[in-house]
């Protein structure tokens, strides 16, 4: 399983061939809305200086989710081997096999396809938030290490990962999930 995260930007070339049916005036509005806006931080009345943000979707923007869906629209079609699960801004790519080496090769091939799609769409992968996890009930496979890369950066392989509110572990025993919820109840 490869949960991954990317950083958002907007490029009206995504609509250049008209595949989303946006009128030129709408593209112009998006371009104006998303480029060269000012950003500052207000923390307990202490206001930072303003900085120009040359591109990207403003945090908390109403149109942000729409733009996110537009960018994700092509993602499932580029995969050759794996499957992908998309929910809001959570993305998980997975491949099922008894052979760990085959799994690594297939996931790596698809990760390269995703990386190319992101470059075309002027997106970047947030490798710090991207992880890998190998699921298996067999001990030898559960302890195996995989090495999925984006460029030269290897995804960190984790023993526990929170996905859609569930803490997953390599053997799907949900012990981490149960422990965290029991601990949370005792702290309250």
C-alpha cells in the first residue's frame, strides 16, 4: 500500500484542450484568482508581513476541492498494474501478489507513471507525507522491506499508518487502532 500526498498548483493548460468544458472567461477567472495573491499569518494579533504567492490554491478555498478533483481525474487511468483508492484528499495505491519482489516492481512502475502525470500537471509529490506498507499474514513477508522511490527519494516503510480514521498494521490485526482508542478513552 502506498498512501501518498501531493502539493496543489493550478495550471490552465489542464483545460487547454477543453476536456472540462470551461469557457475562456472561467479559465481567465481561475488564473486571476490563483496567481499572485497575498498571504500573511495572524497569530494572536501578531501579523506577519505579506508575501506574494505566485501559484497554488489558497488554503480553505471553496474552489479548492473542485480543482483537486480536476487534477485527480486522470490518475486511475494512468496506472498499468496497481489499483488506487481515492477518497477526498487521501490516495492509496495498492497491488496484490504473493511475490514481494513482483509487488515492488509493479508499484514502482506505476509510481513512475504517477510522477510523470504530476509533472505534466505541474504538481509535486510530498514525499514526507508519503509512506509504504506491506500487508501479509505470513511473518516472513510482513517483515520484508520494499523500496519504492520517487526520483532518488525512497518512501518510508511504516509499521502503522492512519488511513480514513483507522490505524493499519502490516498483519491487519488492528492492535494499534484498538490501543490508541483505549488509551484515548482513559485520557478523557
